[in-house]
C-alpha cells in the first residue's frame, strides 16, 4: 500500500536492470549459492523422476562445473556475453560427439530431467517478486495484460511461421 | 546490509521454503487436460511459481515474519543462479544433435527475426484497438525481458510513457509468461499445421522460465521427439541471448517508433 505514493522511478529501483552487472559478480559467492541450487535441483529430480540423487550426482557435478566456468568467463573475458550464454556454449562443446568424454557427459546428464531443474528457479522467482512489481502490474491495468498476451503470442507465432517456412524450403 | 545479524537465517528459511515448494510441486507432477482444440499442459514450474507468489511476503503477510526484505532480495539473486544448471542441462542436449541443428540452420537463424511478430500482432492492438499512447512503443517492440527493458530505460528512461509500457509488459510477462508459454505451444501443435521443429526452435525467447514452460509443454505432447525439441529450443535460446538486444536496438525499436509516427502523425516528437 505504501507504494502508492512512490513514483514510477522508485518502483523501477527493484527491477532487474542489472544485465551488465555480471562484470562485477563475485564468482566465489556465486559458487556457494550455486551449490545450494544444485542440491535443491537434485532433490527436485529425485521427487519428480524417482532417480536417486546418488545416480544423478556425477551429471549434476558436470553441470555445476560448467556453470562455474561460465560465470568466470562472463566475469573475466574482455567482451560481454551473459553468463548463461557462456554456460550454454560450454555445455554444447563438452557434448559434441568426438570431443573427449562427450559420450560420458551425455550419459550422466541423461539422469537429470530438464524440467525438474527449472522448478527451483521458478519457486525463487515467485518469492522474489517485490511489492513494486505487483504494484506496476496492478497499475498498468487490463490494457497492458491484453497487450502483454499479444506480445507473447506475436513473438512466438512470428518465429513459428518463419521457422516453418524455411524448414519447408530446406526440404 | 549483508552484515546484518539474522540475514543468514533469513537465507536459510528461504532455501528451506523453496525446497518444500519444489517437493510439493514435483509430487503433483505434470497434469494434462484435454479440451476440444488440443491438450492443456500443467507443469510443476507453474505450481512452483504460483506457490511462490502465494507465499510471497508482499502477498501473504505471515511470510514476512521469517522472510526479511534481504531474503526476498536474495531470492531475486537466486533466480539467475538456480536457472544456470537448467541452462547447462539444456546446452548438453545440443551437442549430440549438432548435425540436425546445422541442418535446420537457416530456419534457426531466420526465426530470430520472427520475434518481430510481436510488432505485427501487439502494435495494432495497442494503438488502434486500445488507443494507447506512446506506452505502446515500449510495450510492443519486444517481449520486454531484462535486456529489452534495459534498452528502453537507457533510451527513454523508465519514468517516460515508453518506460511505463515496457515495465507493464515486463511485470505482466513475469506474472503470466510461464503460464502462457506452457499453454500456447501444445495448442498450436494441436492445429496440425506446423513442423514440431518450428514450434521447438521458437521457444527460445530469451527467458529461462518461458523456455522451460514452452519446451516442457511440447515434450509432454510429443514425447518421442524430446531430444530434437530440447536441442532446437536450446540453440534458439542461445541465439536470442546473443542477438536479441541488437535486433531490438537496431531493428525492432526503430521500426516501432516509425510505425507509431505513421499511426499518430500529430504526436510526432521534435526530439
């Protein structure tokens, strides 16, 4: 309620506009938080798929190391690429057939369900929403809700139509 | 504020609460609801997000007793940390499918431009149907995730009408995006018109949760294509990370500005 007196600028203070801040992240602190996230991920995978955390542990360790290296690259490489992009590239590289150990890595991460690994992030996401974000959503009103749905449908369907067209042309 | 006593316990409560939410949601598991058009898919990530909101201290006052402002802030930092193992797992699906990815290369690259479809669909609705002002520029030029929002903040400031539009879509997308992206792809697949590879590679819109929802929904309706769905979605998401900001900066935003000036010539800014 107190937020009603705030200006839009104040509301914006809590928004995640820190896309560039990865240059300053503390890799050591993040590796600790990442350990917690991976542990919760293992349990999510256990409950969701029945795979014992011990069986899935080697795969999770590989993912953990890939994340740490990705964070380090985002922090220390002189040009900017988000850490998630680095993490993706590393993960792709270590699973390309022919790369030493690729078959083993693929086999180990197969024990991890991709969707179960996303569940903890969404739980944090729900808990992380601030009063400001609820206030912005409320204040923006029903028009913005309609526009937001059109934006999501448009973004997705635009890609689907273009992709489908070029897949057909390529055949 | 990190040195404040009690901050560590607040963090502990946060992680325990998240663990509890995760266990409950994974126990419920994926649920399907068949409707005339196709199948509506409900995913554990949806329940997790909904439960998170319900227990959010800003909504559920009792939570504020053990989740401090610092814990909420930590939760925000944990989103980007917790999504990383998921992104890494996603990446590992690409390597084994690399030849199929290269085969689909042109479609994969060009569908990035398909993201401009937001302007095609949302801009006319905002400007002509809902009679919105310059908010429409910020709201409809992109899917308004973090990098896009940063671009608007940089160019117009968040205090501007454009900023308000972008923030509105950002906040709404944060609240309902996972839901929309879990429901829409299986229904579009149900139409039977589009190649499932096209549906998969369009999942990469630059948001981890939307990516998870979109691929989760598709895999639930086409389980035998799981490997290629994951690989294509992962590849397109990386492309969006790499190109999204630049497409927004050099194509989408100038195009939306131009369209707005054409649609409302009387409001043309002198700046």
